[in-house]
């Protein structure tokens, strides 16, 4: 009997640290939502929240993609557009060339004027693109929210 009690006590003590770590180490709820924004000047720049200190700056195209925010096809370069699902590097260069030749796109649906972009490709790319995308605008993916 004492051997069983010692085994039960040992098992309880072995489970105690993970239980305490989960209870004590739980992160506190954030005070306010963090709307991602670029801060600082290169080379000492970072991604932060609107409430953070530091000089605000526009997000780079790569930062927008990483945060799940849409790209503006009228401002993005071919390198960033190549990462949009449904577009390839060749199609991204074609979008930039079409934009230079015919002017900005009035909306995302106007990308179908680019040779090689049909309804299927446009449907895959649409969630990742927004004409006139502002810094605070979020996609459905919500940048981690």
C-alpha cells in the first residue's frame, strides 16, 4: 500500500510543473488591438502598432504580404506581385507593363485586360489585391486576428 501511495504522489508531483506553467505563464490579454504599421527610418525600421512610438512610414509590399494585407496593383512592383496567388513572375511583369502603357487599374477586375489573366487567375488573386489599399485596410485574413 505505501508503494502505491508513493507512486500516486510521484505522478502528481510530475504533473504539477506543466500545470503550474500553463496557469502562471498564460499571457495577459492585449489592452488594445494592434493595427500593423511601419515605424522608423531605414536602416533602423521595424513593424509596430499605431500606438507605438516612432516615426510612421508606409508598409513595404513585402511587409503587406507577410501581414496578410492586400497589395495595390497600381503601386506594387513586379517582384511583390509575383508572390500573389494566381500570378506568376511573368504575369506580374505583364501587369506592371500594362499599367505603364495604359494607366492605372480602376479596380481589381480590370486586371483581366492583361493578357494571361483570366477569370480563374483573377479569382485566386482577388483576395490579395485591392485598388487603393490603405495602410489600415485589412483583408479577410485579418493580419493575425
